[in-house]
């Protein structure tokens, strides 16, 4: 029925499809709700950069509120993935909480060496990248 929706989006995306008609009721079309990706970064400029890269992949970036914890954010709405700065407080503990909601945790760092980040990610069995990164490499991180 919807051949352009990949397996990655699965049941949740198909359920979120809805028809919308124009004012006269004569035209129907389909809208898909974009999957959310939570970005947890220590630096706002880094979060903004990652948000743009998420949008380039056709996903919806989300950010923590000023006084919001990661646990509150992941309890508020479903996420496809959570991109988390490896220097964020309690990062390693949060990776389990992210997995428990069914989201893909992705570890990153704008400051550390790639080998350091890969080592931590390997301990947790998750994906990782360092900045700077190119859009294709980043996109592969978000693919299921």
C-alpha cells in the first residue's frame, strides 16, 4: 500500500499515516509523521548542527528543554534514536534507559578522539561517531 515507507519506519509510521482533504473535500493526500530523534549535546551549537543533519535525513530533531532531564524527554514521546554526547553527565547510565524505550542510542563526541568514543560504544554495543562527520556517515548511523 505504501511502498516508499521502508521497513525502518515499520508499524509506527504506517499507523501515523492519515488522510487530509482540502477545504472542498475533493482532494485527498497522505502525510507521514516524521520519526523523532532526540539530540543530547553539551553545547547548543553542536546540537543545532546535529539537528540540521537529522533534518537532512528526513527525520524530526528534538532537543531537551532548559530544565528537562533525558529521562523526562524519553518518557514524553517516542524516539527513533537518541544521539548522546559521550561527555554528557551520566551518559553511560542513560544509554540503558534509551534502549529500554526501544530507541537506538548513538554516541558521539565533538572533542574526543574517534578511538576513545568507539571504545565506549563497543562496551555498550552501540554506534558512534565523532565530529566533524559527513552527512553520509551520519546518515548510516541513523539507519536501522
